C-alpha cells in the first residue's frame, strides 16, 4: 500500500470511529438532563433510574470520544505534517477554543458524575446542561476547522506563502455555518434514533416497558425534530457547495457534462470510464433547482475541471445517495413518531417497535456517508485549491503498520464498548 | 503576547507533568503493590482520580494545540521525527482511558476486571516511559536536522532519536517521577490506617527517581551529551536541582506530620524545579541535535496569530481555571470517606 493511501485510510478510519463516539458523547447529555429535569419535577423514581443509566453511557462515550479525539489531534500532525505546518497557525483559533470548550465539558462532567447528593440539586442539574452545551460547542468548532479546508480563507496565498493571516476570518470561513448546522442536526438525528432504537428493542422484548418507553420518547423527540429540520439544512448546504465547490456537487450527482436544466439522479450505478450512470431515476431539472433555485440553471459538469482536480466520482456519488436516501426515511419516521403520540394504540403494536429497531443504525450510516461526501469530495485537495493531500503527507514510510494497529485497536474498542453497553442494559433490566 | 503564549505553554506542560503524571503514577503504584494493596489502591484511585482525571489529560491537548498554532516549524520536527513514540503514547492514552472507565463502569463485576486492571496498569507504565522518551529524544542530540536526510536510513531518522540509551533513561526517569508524585498524593487520600502503604511507596519512588536521574546524568556525561554538558555548566540549573533536593527534607517532615496539602505543594515544587532546571539550561533551544539546534522561537507564527491565540488563552484560562480549581477543591482536597459504599454508586 502506498504511504499516502495508508495515511488517508488511517485518518478516515480514526475519524469514522471518533465521529460516532463524539456524537453520542455530545448528544446523550441532553437526553440525560431532560430525564434529570423530569425526576426533579415529578420525583418519579423511573426518571432517576434512567438518568443514572444514561449518565454511565455519557461517561463511557465521553471518554472514548476524548481519547480518540486526543489521538486525532496528534494524528493531524503525525500524518499530515506539511498541512499542519502551514494550516496550524491559520486554523488554530477554532482548535484552541475547542480545547477550552472540551475542558469546560470535562470539568462539568466531573461535577455531574460525582456530584449526586453532594452538590445543591439545581446546580448539579445545571452542570449537566453545561456538559451538553460545551459538547455541542466543541463539535461546531471542530467542524469550522474542517470548513476551512473546504473554503480556505483568512490569508493571502502569494508565491506558495501564507501571508496576512487573520485567524478569526479563517474560523468564520464561508463553509463553517452550513457545515456546522448540518452536522449538529445530523448528530442529534443519528444519536436520537440510535438510542431510541435500543430502547425500542427492550420494549419489544417486554423488559421494563415503563422505563424504556420514557427513554424512547425523550431520545426520539430530539432525533425526530432534528430529522425533520435536516432537509432544510441540506438544501442550504447544496446551494452553498454549488457555488463554492462545483466539482464536489458534480461528483455527488455524477454529473459529467455542463448543461442547463440538469435532472437529479436518484440511485444508479456509475461507470467512471464511459461517464454513464445506469439504472437511475432522473427527476428533470431538479438538480438545477436544488443548486440554484431555478429549473433551467446551468450546472457545471465534471468535464469542465482538469482530470487531476476531480474526486473519486463513484464513491462520492454513492455516499451522497446513501445520505440523502436515509435522511428522507428518517424525516418520515420522525413525522410518524409525532403522529404516533396521538395514536396510542400504535404503541401496543410490535411492528411499531420493530420499525424503530430497524431504523436505529441508519442515522449513523447517513452521518458517515455525509462525511465521506465532504472529505472524499474535497480530494485531491487537503486545502481546497491550495495544497494537495499528497504534498501534505508525512515523509515517514511504513504508515501502513500504524494503520493496521489502529484498525485492531479501534475495532476492539468498538466491540468492547458495545459489550459494555449490553451489560449496562442487562443490569438495568434486572433492577427492580 | 508571545510571552503570554509561552507562559501558557509552559504552564500546560507543568500541569500535565504534575497532574497527568500523578495520574499515570497511580497505575504504576498499583502495579507494584501486593494483591491486597492493589484492591485498596484501585478503590482509592477511583475516588481521587475519578472526577478529575479527564481534566488532567486535557493539558496535553492544550500543549499540542499551542505548539502547532504558535510554533509550527518546531511542531513539524516533533511529529515527523518522533512519530513512532508519539503514536505509542497515543495508543497508551487510549487504552488507559478506556481501561479506567471500563473497570469502574462495567455494570457486572466479573473476571473481565482482571483484563481491565492489567490494561490499566501496563498502559500506565508504558505511556509515561514513551512520553519521557519523547522528552529525551528532543534533547538527545539524535534528531537529524540537516537538509540532506535522504541518504540516511529509516533507523537513523525515525528510530534512533528516541530509541537510544539516553532517551530510554529519561523515559524511565519520567515514569519514576510519576510514581513519586502519585505516592505523595495517595498518602493523603488513603483510608484510615493505610497511609503506610503509600509512605513506603513514596520512599521507594524517591530513591528510584534519584538513582535514575543520577544514572541518566552520568551516562550523558560520559557519552558527551550536549544537554548534560549545558546543564552542569549552567549555575541556575544546578541551583534549581540543589533546591529541589533540599526540598526532600520539608517534604518528608510534612508527610510524617500528616500535612497533606503542604506535602503535595513541596512535591509539586520539586517537579517544577526539575523541569525549570531542564528548560533553563537550554532554553529557547528545545530541540538539541548534533547538527544544530532548533529554538522554540525560530519561525514563530505571525503576530496576528500569536495575538489572537494569547487573547483566547487568557479568556479560556479565566473561564477554566476557577472551575478546575473548584472541582479539585470539591473532590480532591476534601477527603470524602465512603469506604464501604459501592465505588460505582
């Protein structure tokens, strides 16, 4: 394996894992504080049990997210030293603020986990809120740094030199808002559906139904609202990319030739050689409309860009299709959930619970697919139109070995965390 | 503003060495305890470290972020030439964090605890050794700084800087220092009547630190290491080391008298002096090599970056430090005796 490929795969692989851990660690505190709030209001013992169960989940995922995040903060430099040498000072701002937010989160978590019966009730609950808010702030800041790679700004690039650096402008790059909005909603959707799915399974099995129903409702309310809002954010993102990274948009839709009134392809198999997309459903004019708000607008095709400036089209296209497809399904499921709150008898049906069990992994699949669109879609650039990924990679050979090591460690870690969660639920169900 | 940034860099380094070091040391102390004492130590560690250990480890992230923002050229050399030990440190940090949480949060207590304990202890020892090897590598003189590194072998560029006797000695010295810090901390946190376990550990650790330090110096002196030569000719470095040695006296007096907070302050001060001595003897040249040295102040990021970073650090510090202090005060300094309670409750 080439060093560059090994480095890219290692980065992709560690990010794929970190994203899952980080999202759960970022969103679950919100479920926890809602349950905690209900306990304080109603003094219904079930909410206390649930809060304490979720708090263990938060602690476990915070740590796995924190350690995989620590690993990533080093990997940026270890794998891409040339990138960090130039980009580090420019995008340091969101990272240093993220460090601060993360610190606040760790402090608040210390207070929350160990503060039961020691801290004043309201202050204790409030530290839980801080965990959630600082987690979301961390997420937004890291995504802002990624946004800079897609829309580099805050410096002048003259003769290969990065001059007149403005860290604030770099942080508030044109992509930060659309990406952060999309990612935050995605995190809530994915975690909401995943957590709700786990509780749905317990309800389906008839274990502690009262507790798991309350848990299901709290988690899915967050997930459903985010899923319903997500298409709006997706639309903003599409229009933004159409303007800033037209080649990425073209790859997402496997759109090769510049035309007016371009159809939107749903599904389809891409043949990159013949530049054909087979077995697709085409909605006339829709891509033009989604990208520019006009059914007749011209959309640039891949052939307008030099061959060595195009990403891998099939990967980006399939990932994009997966993301949008799942996004649609989850939005409908979210609507269905709100309807089901009025139709109590649905909740008695096994089919209802099976449906949400099946939906559980989809949010995370969509979220990963979305990151594949962003990251693979940016290639061959590590900094869009400024620095190529191949020029940033470490000169140290043999990255493939560290790649394999990371695979083994992270896969083991994932299995272990899953196993730990199963044991938590087992004990929770056995409690009386 | 550069000095604000430098201050926070050194401040983070110091706190990471002291707080993170005590944290690693806890695992080392547990490792070198009898089976019965391991159980006691495990409980104590959870009570003492539980609320704060995550915060302890964030200092290294702050350090790294400051390095790459403000001193990119320096950071570049660090991550390229010390790639391998840094990767091992990362794996160690990962496994250790996970093991810590698993052994205290697993809902079912069974044989898997043995695995978590083993993982925790081994990674607690290996991680600081490799971290120390990174420090050692920076000052070992083995990092290849010449432009023409293409005709050197993989071993010479990527392995020798950290895998040499001197760097390994520094690694072992650092691990011993962690164990020392942790023992002093645990004395004041132990259950009634168990203080002697940690007093003994602290005594052994003190001797190990001293002996390792001495061996490192003698080896470095005999083999003509620049760092050692600079060190022993720098009066300030020597003075700092001597004061650090003298401080052993009040340290042991306060331990004997059961003055927990004071004894910790002395131990912290000793480590501060050791770090200070190491830094002033070669500051601002943080990478010392046979073919030249790299100053931290070479190729600093532009002023606009340094200014923004400095302001962020001041604001961040203002938000974080009071919270952190309060957290430490609430849980660490006040002895909460809940010995008979289930530790995961």
